[in-house]
C-alpha cells in the first residue's frame, strides 16, 4: 500500500486519526495481540513514510505525528534517520550448544568463547545491552532449529528482547519461536527462496519479522552462507519494501569475524534505498567503529551487531554503550 492509495496530503493523516490514541499506548512487541483494525492502521501509518514504524522502538517523531496529527506526513520519501535510535546488539552464535564465533562464516573455523550461552547472555544483560542477537549456526545449515535447548535456556535467563536467526524457514517454526518468547525472528534463506513466507509472516506478526541479508561481493548468500545467489543485496531489500519488515540485518560476509571494521558505506547505501531500518553486521572491531556509526552521514543505519570484538576485549561494552547513550542525549 502506497501513499497514492491513501489519497495523500491531509486526507492521509485524517484516515489514521481514529487509531492515534490507541497507537500511542502500544509497544510494537504487543501488536500481534491486537485486532485487525489496528494492524491495518499501522500499515497506513507506515505507508505515510514514517521510517521506523515497524522497529521495536517507536521513534518520538513518529509517535508525535500519529498521536497529535503532527506535521504533514504525506511524502512517500522515508524520514531522515537519527543516530539517537542506534542500538548495539551483542551476538551469541550457537554451534553444538556452545557460544562461538566463526571466521568468514566457516563452520570449521569456530572459536568457542563460552560453553554456557545462557551465562553469556546474562553477562550481556548485566553490561547494559538492550537487545540480544542470536544465531543458530547448525540450524542455518540444517534448515531447521538445532540449538533450541540453548536458545530456550537464554530466554529463561534474561529479560532482554531477543532476535533469532538460523534455520527458520516455515510458518510453524516462526510461530513456535515467537510463542516461546523470541521478540523478533530473522528470515534469511527463506527471504530468497520463499518471499511469500516473509510477507505472510509480516502480516500475521507485525513488528516481529526481520530479514537477514548476508552478502559476499554484493551478492546474497544462503544456506548458512554455503551457497551464493545472483541476487543483489539491494534488490532483495527492495523486494520487501512494502511488506512491513521490522528490520534488515545486513552482513558483509567478507568482514565477519575478521575485525576489518563495519562496511558502513554498503550499509549506508542499502539504508538509503529502503525505508526499512538497516542494522550493520560483520567486522565491527573497536570503539572507532561505534564512533563512525554515530556520525551524521550514517544516521540512516539503525544499529550494529558485535561479536568477536566484545569477546576478545577489543570493544569495551561500557565504553561503547556510554558513547551511544551520550549520542542519544545530545541529539535534539
């Protein structure tokens, strides 16, 4: 649904006003529990160009526009990003029940950092992180969940919202994980092989479906990065422009696990091409990457995922999170 279908201009705002007060009281994580009228209203709001309406934090500007009528929101162009929205996601990659990091996505080059993933999750929560990013590595190759016990142990240990990817390729698996307490599931291979699954899941679970775009040389890789497609990362993102995807996790495979620094240029270009919030992944090496992420030119990037840099001490969580909080406090 696009702005032209809503009539544009003031009429567009008028048509979402009946839901304004209701929207103001909700968090996106609870949207799936609401009625179809609310879901329809959110679809209309997103069509008005409010950039992060499907993200797991309502941006203040979007809430104000919807709740109070705000300024004209008829433009089809996405709103400018805001570095105050940036979230740093610590990664827990699961292989054979352990917390590991791979090098360039190779399963035979895994370094074990913790035999107890739930304890690692608790450490991240105590450090002040706001989200956890989990990947079932075995599941990504098997095409179905393999490290379910480890994921469930994490969910039982922490109260943080958790996003999970790896081996999630059908409705039943999506439903099962959401029912168990996963806040957001990440569809990667399924986004390439079965785009209708992504669209249907977004309709059924607004705000809780993300797409993982893992690219090597700009081309999307699937099946745990074991296979490369001819599909460009940008084209895959645009495929879901109107689907209601909560976020895109963009991973530069050539940088993953080797501490080369985030590919901010490619991530920024992808973020500029879509209204879906884009999270950078692969290569984060130090506090310098966080500083770069928070620069005005990268304001369209919604966050970043860090793995090895945290585990081997190159990135101090306290310093990184303090820098992000400072950026939020200093952003108008």
